[in-house]
């Protein structure tokens, strides 16, 4: 949402002196029900309403960024971050809790992907032009 607002500001707002490029509700609506409508899913989701899929996020707003909020919607657009997402619900079912799937082992998949990627990188004919960050730091520290 913040990126969309920033792009709007750069493309159109600065030229006319509109520092906010719309209110927070504009960007919040576009990220929720307007996004669902644009994707052709407006009849099924995009808002909490009878007969629609209960797709929603549980967001922790008890954070330093939000504690002084006088406009929570606007502050969620500008200051909200993925680390505040406690849970993801799709069609009313809990799918992610604190960033991790509830019904399969994502950490096992990550370990497998890491091993596969490291093996592929080791086999690839890659010529490194610059040292890794750790190697560069060691070289500079000498």
C-alpha cells in the first residue's frame, strides 16, 4: 500500500502539491476490496460480509509505530509491516500463524531448498567478480 501511494505521489502528486496523494482509506480500499474486484474476485472476497469468503489478516497494532496513531487506517498504509501480521485466514481457515503455515512443514522445505540451491550454485560455472560481504570485510580489516 505504501509503495502504491509513493508511486502515485511521484507520478502525479508532487506536480500538483498533493503530499498525501489521497487519504489512507484510498490505499487501504485499493489493497482490499478494490484489489479483489480488479482480480475478478469481488463477488467472492475483498470485504468481510455475509456470503463472502473470510479472507483476512490478524494484525498486531500494539506496536511503537502505532501507539500514537490518530488515524489507524493511514498509519497501517504508511507504517504497517509484515512483522505485524500475526495470522492469515483464507476462507475462514487459519493458514499462517506468525509467518508459518499451520498445515505443513515450511522449515523442512526451506532446508531442502537451501541444500538444493547450494548444490546448484557449487556446480554452476559462476565467476565471482566481487567477494562476498564477509570476505570483503575480512580483506578490508587486514
